[in-house]
């Protein structure tokens, strides 16, 4: 038996998926294994953010070793587009695979949510097992997201809230990634405050250090002022605001270019909306090194949220953005988590969510004021250096998980 105990992590996403929950689940699993825990991960075959299984991954189940981690992949149904009932059935299919699989006698089970409904099914199994400690790591508040995006209707939102409340209240520890999220868990879901730990996400991208000019040359991008959004293209991102800003820019700003880098359930629709716009480009997901270069190639980085989205999550892209040493323009709710993080960091300009004119005006302001760009960039990097490194977060995880050795056979 390991000196530090056995940990099993149950989560839908894992490397090589480049964005979303995968980088954090992967980093945690590898860190725990490297520091003396015996670590097992049960996950799906890679499919995100494209919502298609990656080439080269086949079969019903596979088992490999990833930097010492026992990595078990389970086939589940991957929907496209991932909305409504399709998303629910997908999560349930993964949850059933989890429930019917061996977990290798862990002292602690870490359940990553979302996916909420697979986490719920796994928690059902855990409630009849007395021994494993139960930790739920919440990256997005599922019910809050449905409410804020208007997805699913009132009954579906009520069911999601009931499921989320039941699941979180059965955990010995719940990990929130922001204090605002923790307060929402307490106020809306009835989770005891003494069961919640706040561990912010950390930057998982190594900055390239290239100038925008050199990075554009490396990628073959045109040498024009570029505003980049990098990450998932889903409903909650509200990326129509960028398409609208690009349309306005194309009419009067020929030297301004918007780039949407990544994939997701809304990409095809966004490409249709932008088909006649010369000032916007869509680029497929990149590997880690080229992704860092793409962030460096941006003169401005963009984060957006759909109207109404405020407290469901803290977008992981902000951690990478701040490390990239570039100014950020956020088109988000003024009282949401992203706006608070931007204010704390002083990393750029916050504009009203869904307001394409304000978004374009902020990008233009930064284009015309290199001193402002430099100031925001430096503040973003300083905030990253002092608040978003992996060491404090992973040390907090090790502290929480250390009691997993107690009671193990």
C-alpha cells in the first residue's frame, strides 16, 4: 500500500484534451502519484471540445499508465450538439459505466463535476459504501448554469438543482474554485460551510515569451492587430458578441482582426453567422506549445459570457490569459465572478455582456494606447505570479487528501 493512501478520481475529461476540466484533473492525478499517493483515474475517451472521439482511440474500455497513474478509459455516448436531453443521456451513459467499473479500493474518491449526472450516479454507489471519503470538485455549478443560460426550462432546472444539492450534501468535502461559488453552494444548495474548501484553478499553460509580431510570424497569421478568444465554443460563452463586433469592425477597421480559437457545440452555428465577415477567423484547437504561441500572438485576449451568466463558473481561460502577459477585454456581467477577477487583477477592461459596440470600443482603445496595453499586461502577469501558480493549489489538495490513508485495508 502507498504511504499516502489510494485515491481514485472519477471525471469525464483528461489529457490530451487541451481545455476545460481536463488539464486540472490531469495535473492533480499526476501530482498525487508523484508525491506518494496511489492514483487511479476513470475517465472517458478524449472527445472535448470537439464533441467527437479523437482519432486513434478505439474500443469499449482501455487501461494504460500515465506518468504512474492507472488511467482507465470508458466508452460513453458522445452527443453533437451537446445540448438538452442529448447532454443528459451522455452523462448518464458515462455514469453507468462508472458505477459498473472497479475503483481499486480507494481511501478517497474525488468526483469531478460537471458532468453532474454521472457524478450523481457515482455518489449513489458511494452512499452504500462506508469506507471511501467522498470529495466533489466543482468546476461549474450545473444548476446555476442552466438558470443563467435559460437552458432546459423550469422543470429541468429544478431537477438539476435537486440532484446537485443531494450530491454535494453527501460529500465529506466540496471543492469550490472561487469564493463566490462557495457562497452560492451555501445559499442555494444548502452545503455546510465547514465542508467547503476553496482552491482556485491554476495556470496550466507555459508562456511562450514571444512578442506579438514574432508569434504571428511563427503561426503564419497576418501582421494586424488581433483580438483572440481561446477555448470552448459553447452556449455559456455567448460568442455571438464577438461575431457582431467583427462585423462592425469589418465595415470601418480593416486593420483589426478577431480570432476564435478552439471548438465546441456552437462552433458550426457561429461560423455560419460569420460566413460573410472578413475580420474574423476560426482556428482549430492547437497543441500546448502552439497554444502558448497563439496567446502570445494576440494583442488583446477576449473572455465573454452569455447574457445572464455570472456565478456558475470561473473560466479557466483567465488563468492562461493572465500568464500570457497580454491585456484582457471581458464582455461579462458586471457583478459576476469574471468581473471580480478582472477587478482584482487590474488586467484589462470589463464591458457589458452582450454589448458588441462596447467590446469593439475597448479593443480599439487598447489598439490606440500601447501604454495602456503594457500596463494591463504587467498587472495580469503580476496577478498570475502571485495568485495562480500550481504549487499552493496542489499543496492544498495534498493536505485535504492526506487523511485518505486512515481506515484503508
